[in-house]
C-alpha cells in the first residue's frame, strides 16, 4: 500500500470526524433514547448500556477490539489503520456528545428514519475515505474471505439480526427490532 499524501490524510481525518459526529447524533438523539438497537457493535453497545448503564462509545470500542485483533491477523495492521481510527473517533464522539443534545423521544418511526439517515450519512463519509466503523462491516468482510459463496450483504444480515432480536427481551418490546430494521 502506497503512503498517502498529507492533504489526503487531513481530508480523511476531517471526514472521519464529521462522519463520527453524525453517527453519534444518530445514536444519542434518535436510536438509544428510543430503545432501538440497530445491529452491529453499536447495537450491542446500546443493549449493554440499557442493561448496565455502561457508556455506549466505550462499550462499542470494547466490542470492536477482538474484531480488530482478527482483522490485523487476517489483513495486516496497515489495512486496519483507517478503520481503527474511525472506530476510535466514532466511539469517542458517542460518549463526548452524550447529553449535549436533547434526546428525541417522540414518534419512534421518526426516530428510526432520522437515526438511519444520520447514521447512514456518517458511515458513508467514513466508508468514502476507506474506513469502517468496525462491527458488522468488519466481521462480515473478514468472514467473506472464507465464505466466498455468501454475499457480503447476507453476512451482514446474519450478524445484525441476532443483535436486533436481542432487543426484544432487553427492551421488552416487539416494536424495538422492527424500528431497528428501519434504521
């Protein structure tokens, strides 16, 4: 892999920061306050937060550590560097912005839609610059190396679905995973 120009590194950092902030607003304003665990490592972190009160960002970071160890072994440290930076930034942004903006606790459908739009926009900025937010995308891409007959989309669904379904007993609502699927 070629070394990146300093201007490109700055642009990566800027877009990772903006993407992380959008993702953090999605989690802190729309999904977590409305008992929506949208899947992946962040969904696990939302569930753990609901059960224990542990910070979502810190839990997200902890859930991603084993995935990054696997990723470094499978793809090398250099290939994981941008994703590690994006996960650290997004986890930090989630915890630093918690409580700064008021949570939206109105219509759960609106929370799902706006949470999904903000999360998708933030993730798109990170993906555009070659990073991931770890979690499902990283696990699925690492599994895809061995399970070439299964599409990446199906692998992501197989990883996200159990997380989404775990929200039923945690939040005591059948609607919670339905809204998570919208996100």
